[in-house]
C-alpha cells in the first residue's frame, strides 16, 4: 500500500491487548480494516510483521502503513427509469423510488441513484450533507420501493433532518411477511447493530441502537400476512431485521431467512416491502402534508396471487 506511513510507540494503556483491538483504538480504525492491514503485512511490531491476534507490549514500536483514503464518490447525472415525482415545490421534492435504485452513490455501487436521477432531470437539490448525498434526509434500501422526500432548499434540509431525528415524521410501510404474527397488533422494541459475522447484514444485538417498530395485520392469507408498519426509528434494514427476528421475515427477503419456494411461487425476487405513505410538517409553512405511493407491479401481482389462490 502506498498510503500514510506511521511509527508509534505502544502506550501503557494498550499493554496486553490484541493487535487488532489496540490498533483500532489507537488509530480510530475498525478492527476489520486493521485485520486487512495485518494480512497485507502493513503492521510491523518491533521489526516483525504482526498478526491481528498478537499481543501488544507497552513500549514496543509499531510501524503501520495506512491505506490511502477513499476518494468521495461522485454523483453521476444519469436518468432513472421509473423514478416518479409525486410532488415538487421550492423546498422539497417527493419521489416514488423504483426497485434496484440506491438513494445516493456509495463505494461499490455502480447502479442508478435517486440523486443522480434528479440531477439528470435538471432538478437542483440542497447542497447540505456529504457531497454524494446532498439533500438526502432519509433512505430506502435498494430493494425497497416507495415514497421518499429529498430537500431542495437548505432550510428544508435542516428542518427535515430535525423532524426525522425528533420522530415527528409519519412513515407508513406495507410489508408482506411469512406466517401470522402474534399478536396481530404490536410493537417490536429491539436494538439493532451490524451483524457480527456478515458485514452486509444487520441483527438484533443487545448493544445495538434503540429500534422501535409498530405493526398491525391488515390482511391475512394462508402462508403470509400483509402488515401496516409504522417506524418510530429509522435504522438500516429495521423492518427486515425485526420481522426476521420474530421468524416472520418479509416474503422474498432471502438475506433475512425468507422461504425461496414461496418467493418463487409468488414471483417475488426481492423483499416484499413498500414505503406506502410519508407525512411531515412542510418546512415552508409547518402545514401537515402526506404523500402515498401505489404498489409496483411485482408486489401487486404477488398480492393478487395470494388473494386468488388462497396461499
């Protein structure tokens, strides 16, 4: 690696700690990054390449070659097929996000994005926030469809960010989950954090961030239930993780334990999860506004199959 080279004495406070844990603490890196550095031979302890599980000794000399920092991901102005504008004014733009579209660019994602689609349409959005996600105040997963808002003015960005943080926004999702949740109306209060073994997943973890999901069954079928889901918090994959933890994963959500046979029978190739309605106090005048997204064809077709064939 051709990044930053550093020589560091091991402080007394790290004596006896594993290299990955100690170096992560010392440099503010994740243990995963430190483990990769040790595997590449970029961590040397007293002249010898160090393994991630080696122990640190106070006073020893660490030599570390850090990776070059990742360059910010640029927004590409590319039209997005199926991205529908539900409402636009000087302060906000409300869109209906199709499946397979990320909200903003990120490392490793080369597909279409909402912000790129808006840029291609000549729509200027707020410049607040990191370069690749300017104007973005909340997100939907790539595989989740539905309604979301993007800030156009700086004042709207601040107001909406505050509203999401204070939980004054009403986020209603529809989810088709396997089986029949019991009780048919309830609240899931279970903290969520990154999965301990799989970086791409999340899980209910004792030391995770507080996460609260309210749900109610609105239609029951033989093999599945359609739910109204109100999010009180907005953690990544929150609905998917919570219902998977209850052993009622979203239909089609193979990442979180859904039955592939049922998904195939219903023609679902992603999680059956849709951001149905979004309500908030408009940043310009404080008036309550609400926007609704219709089901896309794949989700609507799966529901019709369930109704018609009594799965």
